[in-house]
C-alpha cells in the first residue's frame, strides 16, 4: 500500500515529536551511514567467497572425517 503525501507528512511530524528536533539530524546521519555501508558490503564483500574447497566424506555415526580410502577392487 503506497503512502500519499499526507501520510508521509504525518509520519514526519510523529517522528519529530518522538525523537525531538535536535535528534533528527543525528538520526538521519546514522541511517545514511548504515545505508552506505550496506551498499558497500553488497557490492564488495570484505571476505571472499570460497567455493573450491574439496568435500570429505563423514562418518555417519560420529560426524568426523573418514580417512581417505581407495574403494576400488
């Protein structure tokens, strides 16, 4: 449901009453920094994704890695 101009104005007035006029610039600055940081992390993750790790079979009882065995006859 989209908001019209009257609803947005009412929302701004309520936020101003709750947080006070002095806190609004700080609130806006914090929201802006959060959005910038989110966008930066989405574009360039700080930790590269590792996709080439070989899998190892696990023991179904203990969950520990099974020693490499050649099952060929």
